[in-house]
């Protein structure tokens, strides 16, 4: 019954004190590492174990978001273009439909020139 005993239990305890600036540095490193347990983080630092530091580049995230919205806008333009061609084809005669499609094509070429 109860908890299983460990083969190598952690029974040794070390205490140390830090001044304000050293504490701020340790806490900054801890926050950037992404670890959840401060004790495990300090042990990793002391014993030179591999640590991972996660950095999020805010400018890259903003660029990605803008690029994604730009792509969605292109999809919307393509969708509207297809709907317009279908509506012109079904609602207008051949000559009038061609004239309207010519206007749409001209506007589309201007959009391509802008991009």
C-alpha cells in the first residue's frame, strides 16, 4: 500500500541566498525556459543539464498573421470573381455578358499590377 519507494530518493537539501539582481536574473531565465518547476530548473542549471529556452519573435508572428489575412482576402476575391462570372453568364445575353466580363478582366489586371 502507498507510494512506491524510489531507487535513488532525493534526500539531500541545499539552501542558498541571492541578492535582488541575481534573483531577477534567475527568475528571468526560469520564465524564458518554459519549465514549470523552479527546483528542477535550478538543478538543471547547477548540473549543466540540457535546458531549453523558448523565444517567441513577436514581429514574425505579426508578419505571419498579416500574411494569413492577405491570403484569405485573395481567396475572397477569387470567390467573388467566380460568383460574378456565373451571375453574368446566367443573367445576361452573350454580347452584354462579354462586355461586363471585359470590365471585370480589366479590373483584375489592375489588381495584378498592384500586387
